[in-house]
C-alpha cells in the first residue's frame, strides 16, 4: 500500500516562482539550501535504495539529499538556470541525479514510476492524481508546502498557493498517512 507523509507546517518562503526565482537561482548554489524538513526528519521511513522524483526541485536540495544516500533521482523544475546548476553540482559530486527542465503538467508523469516523490515549496492541485499515479506500490510521498495557517505575513499570500486545513488528505485521499 502506498503511503503519504504530510506535514502541516507553515514555511518561510526562500523565493517565489516567476521573475524572482531566476535572480535567486543565479545567485545561489545547490549546497546553500537545506532539504525539506519533512524529508530529513523522516528519512528513517526511506528504503535503503530506489528511485525518487524531486518535483519542482529548484536548486535540488531534496535531490542531493537522496542521491547522497544512494538513490537514483530525477529532478524537474521549470528554471533552466536551476537545472544547469544542479546538474553541474551533481556531476562534480558524482551524484546519480537526472535533472530536467520541465513545465510540470499531468502529462509529465506519463510512463513515470518512483519509489519516493518529494514536493516542497510548490503547489499545483491539478497534479495530485498524476503524483499518486507515479508512485510505485508501497511508494512514499513527502509533501511540504505553504499553508493558510501562516506564522508570518511573508509571501505567498495567494490562496491558490496555500493549502487549507486538512486539504492534503483530501488531495491525496487514496494514500494513507504512515507517520
């Protein structure tokens, strides 16, 4: 049975998608961003090896975290700057990361199958079924993003990019919470 690990924790945004991400990515390196706490604090749930997707990866902190532990990682992001930096870092470090520039839509997941999918600081509700479909049996989804119950007034403020209370359980209803 596939499982989901959800965290209800507001985040302080590191950057916003769009114009600002190009600037932030051009000024930064993958090593400067930590992997999502939902992943690092619960890595004991991970099998010893497998395939993983870092969805909307940005500079790829989650991808790097998993690849350093022996995982074969696919990383998708819309920013070519971020993807180029991640690939340069992965090659230099000898990490098994296949980073691809991708305008992520439901069709992106066609013929894809992963043991683990990690999503952080990204929300597109239309992708939930595709994400579920891309999880292998007994696969795990680690999802951490912004919520409406924010602890600061920092962006994002658009409700389209903020999860409501209990919403993750509704979006991923076929999955079960494992921790």
